[in-house]
């Protein structure tokens, strides 16, 4: 099993920055891909960014050039969010995909961007 703890959310003005953290514990050596998702009430969860164990990154078009995902080690993933917009307001969730397809989710962290 893998446990994920998300943190770093908060209230920020438009144009500001936040860095989200996802701390993993347990069988972290089995993690293949780490992703950040976000969800607004009433909407489906949206993929924001991902990073593989080999360091390959992917981003949603809406955040390209503003967000950066990084994975300094097997137990930690960051999402650096710059030039935040009100439409980035959501609960952000970290997700770990293990080598055999099992998925684990963090508890979520609220990001609110005021205009």
C-alpha cells in the first residue's frame, strides 16, 4: 500500500504562486506515475499534470507554461503553480499509479485564487 498526504494549498491573489506538496509513504518503490488532479464542486476530477518514474512530464493545456511538476525523490512530488488565475480555484489531489495499476489518492488540498 501507499499513503499520500497533500499540502500547500491556500488563498492567493490572481498572478500569485503556490507550491503543492505530496508526501508518499509505504511501498513507494512500486510507484510508476504521480499525477496532480483538481476538482471543482459539480465537475469531474481534471488531470492537471503528471510525472513518470523516469521524469517524463505531461500537462493539461490550461496550465502549460504556468505549472511545473517535479519529483525530487520517490517519496515527494511538487506542483509549482505560478501566475495563478481564478479559474485555477479547486481542490487539488495527488494520485499515485503503481506498476500493477493500483491507484492511491491523497486527501486533497484547497486552492483558492481571488481576482
